[in-house]
C-alpha cells in the first residue's frame, strides 16, 4: 500500500541540504510499491529521487516525488573467478564499494567516495581514477514509467560513453533503474588482481 505525504521536507534528502518541500512525496521500498506508484501517477510527470546527490533543488517541487528506496544485495552466480552481484537501486554507492572490498570482490575500489545510490550510477556512467562503471557492469533491471513493465538491459544496450548512457538520451525519463548486476573479480579464489589506478 502506498502512502502519499503532502508538503514533505526534502532538506534531509539532498546533499546540498536545501530547505525545499515536495507537494506530494511517496517512497517505493519494493518493486510492487514502485509499480503501484507509477500506475497512480500514470499521466503525470513524476520526479524520481535517489540519493539526492546529483541535483540542486532551487524551489519547492510541485511534481509528485517518488523516492526510490529499493534495498538488497544478492549473489546471482559465480564462474571460476567471477561473481555476479545484484544490487538494488536504493543501496548507497560508497557503502556498496566498502561491502565489495570487505567481501573480496574486486573491480569497484577506485569508485569509492562517489556520492549517490546504486540506481543512479549507470545514468552517467560514473568513474574515477581510470575506472568507469561500465567496466564492472553486466546488466540492469528497469521498470518502464509509462507501463510498469520490467525489462533487463545489458551493457551494450545501455550505450555507455564518457559520463553518458542511454538514460541521458533516448531513454531519458522513460525508465526507473531498479537494480544493477555487476561482474566482479572474486579474490577469494583468484588473489592476484591488478588494480586499475592512475595515482
């Protein structure tokens, strides 16, 4: 069941700490809630909120705000030296990098300290110190805003470029990224791993 709050303060939900309000605010903590909210706001121009880091709020938001808070991490499979890790969109990015380091999953360590949540990371193909998200990206799960249908896009379909992706171009405002699947090196079975650094 969804809950819609009126005149909700957004100061704690944007990294600049701007004191602004959402005319209508709802959270989506499950795929079912997200689908229900998209259906409820079917013909309206919703404002998707993630970690609140890549945005500057100047005024109160008159559009319905949907805060994507999907949580969870799951290992989908393994090969001889690789792990396929599924991470829900609402997981904090830096905390995810720390989780991977603590669990001997390599590939993301150069992407530490980048603000935001996992679901927004593919949108601009975040990167640092010679590593980009696309280097560890396998696929992502998305939900179509207009229909609520769920799909999966592989790396090629996301059309990654320098701080760019399909989500900033032809797919702009058409989908919600609900989860990202990463392909990481498993150091527990393959301890020899060369970090990609430009220090």
